[in-house]
């Protein structure tokens, strides 16, 4: 396999990741609306810990890297919810 072939695969994967992140952010907006209506805080540490545990468990040898990505995803999701506030 050539470098250009692998990069083409990465480009396709990146497109899929972007589409999934958009769906995730749409869900975060829905969560924010519910939290606001119910007077709940934006950050739910127990939920974030659960998400991190699941991601780490499923990531095998890539756990340190995947967990870093998830920390960023959670941070950005909180920021989106704060901005909606």
C-alpha cells in the first residue's frame, strides 16, 4: 500500500469522524436545553467519568491517545452548552 492510499483512507475516516462529531454536538445542544429547563448544571463529572472509562476500556493500546481526544470532546461539548446558556 502506498502513502497516497493510506492518506486517502485517512481522509475518508476524517469525513466520517466529522459527521459523527456534528451529530454528537447536536445531541449536546439537546442535552443543554434539557439541563437548562430542569435547572441542572452543565458539567456532570460522574457522566464524564463514565464516558472516559468506556472510551479508555475500548481503546486498547491507544487508550492514552483516545482518552486525550475524549477530554477535548467533553471540553468542547461543555463550551457549546455554556455558550447556549
